[in-house]
């Protein structure tokens, strides 16, 4: 059984392939951390929150797994 605090590997792979449900799952998984990072002067800055989400989605689509040669 895996660590419940981590996203399943399969979800990450599906998200990097652009599957909308998997991308949404990644965003939901990190929503609390994103909100905390978007706090400015004691309030959540929605523009900052949106920017962080957009950057996360952008890097998901750029991420490539290294193929291991055995």
C-alpha cells in the first residue's frame, strides 16, 4: 500500500499526457498548498492562486519521464 499523501504514479502519468480528469486530480491534491502559497497580507490573492495553478499545469505538460534501460 502506497503513501496516502502522494498522488498515484498512474495519475501523474495520465496528467502529463493531458487527461483532464487527472489534471483536475493533481490540482485538487495540491489545492491546500496552493492556497497557502497564495496568501498575501493575510488574504488569498486569487490572481496569485490562478498563476500558481497555471504554472503547475504548464510544467505537467512539459514533464517527461526518463526511460530506464535495463
